């Protein structure tokens, strides 16, 4: 039996939900939970070599790539070293899910153009404050993401024969 009180979604909303459901920080959410973010999502276009944010900037938004490619870079002396390339369906700027965080890398558009879904930190905070369940699900995804990154970091350290002092990471 159909529930007459259950919300129905437009075709456009369903497309957004299906896209977000394949994104790491939204994949644990139900459509009704994703709906809470809809009014906050801004679609923004960027051009090649445009800096989306710099390392140490305040983490003011979460980004999800709709098209194009973004490189995440760390600055070493006077140069940038690419750490990761982000493509369609991938999110970055994940520490915008945290309070008072600063960016740990610089994000630069790699492709001729890129289109992003941008969700401001204040909107994430509003959803988190009003729904502890959504907050718990998204922070669990964030913890899993960081855990996987730690595993990759330790594997890279082992394969580099201890080229750097891993203990500095914990100081």
C-alpha cells in the first residue's frame, strides 16, 4: 500500500540523489536525508588552472565534481606536488564537514573546465545541528575515508623504506 504522506521527488531531485548516492560522504543517506541539502547546493563552473581554494584557507564548503577534473596539491618549497586527481562523482574539501577546519591541500582545476556541486559549511552545520542521525552517518563516512587514507599513507611509507619520519605525523 502506498503511503499518501510520503514525499515524492521531482525527476531533477531524483537525478541529484542518485548522483550523491554514489559519492562517499552521501552514500549512507536516504533520499529524504539528502533532500535536506538540496536548497544549499550551488552549481558552479570553474576554468582551467583556477584555484578553488588554497592550503590553510578556512574550510568553507564541500565540493563534488559533476564534470571535469581537479588536482589536489601540497606545496613543497616553491612548487606544488599533485597528490590526487579528482574526477566526476568524487568529493573533496571534506574537512568542511568539521568545525573550524583549515584546508590541508590546494585544489586547482586540471581540465579545460569543471562543474561542481558546492555545499557551504554553514549549510552542512545547519543540517548536522537539526539532524544528529545525518551527522552521524556523514561523519562515519568521513572517518572511513580518513581510515582508508591512513592505510594508503602507511603502505606508501613502508614502500619508500622509511624515506621520511612518519612519527612527525603524530606530533
